[in-house]
């Protein structure tokens, strides 16, 4: 086999590429919300938001957060084929579950079709995600970034064109699914294979000839499932916790209010790109520091990431205070501008969620997977209880406060887990030194 030159990026380069790719992709995703707000009604936007709220927890649960397992697989314990094989199985299970929910749910035909189209799009995205995990493991965030830079604008153009031509959210969601399938087949799989070839040429973690073929060794896959399932449940709970207020809004306040809330919440989601970019670039390095018992480097890097997340959140709060109303009027419709106070509370909740996310990356880097499960059960329960108590009286403000309460509980719990991980590692230091 022809050798391929191996090129390793620095942490700064990986972070720069990751944040650039995430900025373009997040802006495009936000553009989708803007297009739906401009070309449809708040109810139409609500259909799209409900479809995302239904499909996201199922997809996140069945993905088993394999990308984080791949990124922290510093010794190459599992091959890419094992990750692909498991992801194909779990993605098929996810789409079946989504179809059942759409079928047995008390939804209109239009909502059901949108849910199925978004579920299909998410299934294709799930396969791309395992390709991203491979590239992240070898710290090639540039390839992930380039994929996102293609995916975002093309998705926006395809969905926007179909909604403009048909006026139907379903056809926009269907265009999204087709676009993500084509990018998977003709771009992401190719980059994954190139990354495998480079690793093979450099004599990396997996010395065998690179192959893209999925592996279905039952014993190995079950071992991988046992390792990853706590992370998968946690990812599902995180997604569920974020979407719990949306379920209450749809049932108690209606589809139009859900559409408005989803549009406002995208301001917070757009701000998470910096935290997500940092986390994606930093997790492999944090894992190496923790594994090598470089505790000071681990703590310093984690502290810097948490501080940047806080500053990002405060910047969002300041922007809303200064220009929230005109921004909402320009981006969406005049009726959205009347909810600027809801946006402010969402941005405050975002400040706490960014800190919580940073600590979550610290737990993952230390491979404290099991500890995250009880933590996020508590976080999800707290968000549910807050939504149940606050949304009926405070409506959208109550939904924002419920998310804030969940984030505060997550900060406390994550901080305790990270502190325990560091304390345990410190006790092992003398053994490692000797």
C-alpha cells in the first residue's frame, strides 16, 4: 500500500480549525431557524423544533457517545471497524424507536412526517459522527472543520430552497436528510479512510492495514457497549434535560410558543460553539495529561476552558442588554422582539451551562463515565421538577429558569466528580513516578 504522509497539528491549530468549523456550522443552523421564521409561521417553526426535541434524545442515547470514547482511546484498544459496526447497529435501532414514537404519539400527520425526515437526517449524521471521532482521536480537527464548513451552508441552501418553493417544513427536512447522506458518502468516509492511511504509514495505534469495513465481533462489541453505555445514557439524559421544557411548552402553551422559544434558544446554542470547539480540541490533550498524571497541566487547561466559557456567556448577556430587541426584530419577526426578556434569562442560563459543559469535558477526559450517569439523572430530574413548577405560571420565562436550575445542579455535581478524580490520581502519582 502506498504510504501517506502523516501531519500532526498543534493544539492551537486544532482549536482554531475546530472553532472555525463550528462557527460556520452553527451560523448555518441558526440560518435555518431564521429562514423558517421568515418563510413560515411560528407554528411551522414549532413543527421543526418539536421534531428536533423528539429525535435528539433518542439519537444521543443510541450513539453511546462513541465519539468521546474514540477521542480518549489513547492506546488504540478498539479499531475503527468496531466503532463503525456498533454505530450502524445503534443507528438502525434509533430510527426504529423514532418511528415508533412518531406513530404512537398524538401528533398530526404533518408533524409525524417532519419527525421521520429529521430522524433520517440524524441517522446519516450519526454515521458521519463516528468518522469525526476517528479524526478527533488523531487530532485532525481540520478535516472535521472542513466537513462542517461544507455541511452547514449546503444544508441551509437546500432546506431554504425547498421551503421557499413548497412552503412546507417537511420538504425542507427531507432536503436536509438528502444533503447529509451525500456528504457522508462523498466526503466524510473519504476523510476517515485518509486518516487511517496516515496513521498506518506513521506506525500509529493500529498497525494493521487500514480498512473501513465495519466489524461485528460480538464479544468485542459487547465490551465496547459496556464501556460506552454510561456515556450514551448520559448523552441521552443531557439532550432530554435540554428538551424537557420544550415538551411542556408544546403541551401547555402550544406549537407557536414552542417555535418562538426554539428561535430564542438558538442564541444560547450559537454561543456554545466556542465551548464545543474548545472541548473537541482539548479532550484528547486533557486525557493524555490525566493518564500521565500531569495533574497541574490538567487543572490549568480545564480552568482556562471554564473561564473562557464564562466570558462567552457574559458577552452574550451584555449583547442582549444592549441590542437584544433590534437583533430579534431583524433576524426573526416583530413578535419575537417582545420576548427579549425571555432571551435575557436564556443567556444567563447559558453562562452556567457553559461552565457545566467544561467540567463535563474534564470528567470525560478522566474517563469517569460511570459517575456521570447518576449525576445527569439528578440534573434531568431537577429540570423536570422546575419545568413542572415554573412553566405553568411563568410560561417561557419559567422554561428559561428551569434550564438555569438544571445547569447549576450540573456544575455542583460535575465539580465534585472532577475533584474526586484528581484526588484519586494524586494518590497514584508516587506509583507512577517509581
